[in-house]
């Protein structure tokens, strides 16, 4: 495989090449970030693999330019898509955590048991729709339930834009089922809770070459333990790349209003017909959404989930914006700056 073909197989395309002059590319060749550790990032390029010092705002899947002489990342190229969330465990602070970049298709994986949760699926879909990437809901463990089609109907009702597939992650047919989204130079990611079969599917797509660790689920609550402990991108001989991710126990949204509108287009449109522009859709007169609920045209549970997501996103986004604003205080001992 030529160097150009290897880059193309990693996902290099005109979107990235057009950002850099040819002379710059010759001096600082491009590479794909395949792993981010605490102190380093692992990258792979057309003819090299390297561990480089960690830099801020680098995500698995990023394309970077590498200064091979200095052994550092020269710059991170603009992303085609990016998934991020509010970092967990920070109380009222809002810090964005990068999950993955430059993903073409996100397989949102859940199983046909007590892990299945419409509200959680909606959260993942809001993230992927806001990022502008394709999403597919993947239902696993169908062999362990009596009526997998019932789960498929619930998943399919979330959005007519998102296909739903049912499979057994351990079966040889899993690769065939997912093949339409795994074309040459594509990058796919598996997202979902622990124990739903993400690592098993990574192994299936790679033909066992990756060897991702898998684990059993607890019988008490159908939850799994974290067998995948870090996000890692695996370029495969078949010509596409697959990202395995740990299960995310918390998925707080921030700055994804567009994704919420994309997932709930009917509710977003109805809200424009409310009498008051600041209608909270609770008990205000002239609320178009409440009228639709009363008329049986809108599911009240779906409306409540939409309201919860919108309120969470609005609150986190406002706190994040406030956190980014300068305090206006002059640094102690520093010079006064003339206003512009």
C-alpha cells in the first residue's frame, strides 16, 4: 500500500488536505490520533507511528500535523465532526470533555434487556445529530429476549432518520449487518453503556485482530463492568477504522441545541406557535405544545423528555459561557490596558 493509500484508508480526505499548504504538509506530515493517554498521544501516519507529548484539546480521531524533528504535535486540524459532553463529577462547573473527532457513523449500542432506555438513546442521538454524523441504533442480545421486535419498534419510534438493526454481537452475521456503514476510508464508533456488546462488535468487525476485552453483565440489573478503559481507534486491514469507547455512566449535554431540534423537529416547530415567545410549556395560556398534548397529538412523556434535555443544555451552556468570560479584573501588579 502506498503512503497516499495508507493515509486515505485512515480517513484522510480533501476536507483536511485543503486546510494546509503542500509545503507545510511536506515539512509536518499528517497523522491520525489513535489513542490519548494521560501524558502522551499515540498517532499513526503514512509511514510512521509515534507517541508524542500530550497537548490540550486533542481527541481520539483528530488529524494532526507532526513535527518529526521535535517529536511534537505542530497543530490540530479543523474537525469534520466532534462528540463532546459536559465532564462528569464537577458539581456546578461546566467543563467540556472531548470524546472523539472525525467520526462518520456512530453505532449507538443497547441491549434487549433492562439496559434499554429511550431517554438514554435520545441523549446519544442529540450528540450525534448536533455533530452532523450519521447514527445507527444497534440492538444486541436479541437471542436472550422473547420479543426483540418490540425493542426495535420503540427504538424506531425515536426518529425516522435513524435506522435500527438487531443482531447478535457474537454471530458471524454481525459484520454483514453493519457492512453498509463500514466502507473504505470510513470511521465508525461504538457508543453505549457497559456490557451491551461494544467490544464484542469491535472484535467482530476486525475479524478478531483487535482483541478487545469483553465481559459479562450482572444478572441483577443487566449492567456490565468497564472492560474497555480508554477510547482507542483501530485502523483495520479492511480499509476502515473503528473506535471502541468505555461505557459512559453520565452523559450531560451542553451546547447541543441544534441536535435537540433535529431529534424533536415536530416539538421545535410547534413551540414556534406558542402565544408567548418565552413560553415554558407548563401551564401558560396559548401554549401550542400543551394544546397538542390535550388533543392526543403529542406524547406527554416525550414532551417531558424534550423539556428536560432542553433545560439541561440551556443551563450548562449558560454556565459554560459565563465561565469563559473574562472577569474584568486587572491582574495584580500588571499594567492597565487601554480599552480598544
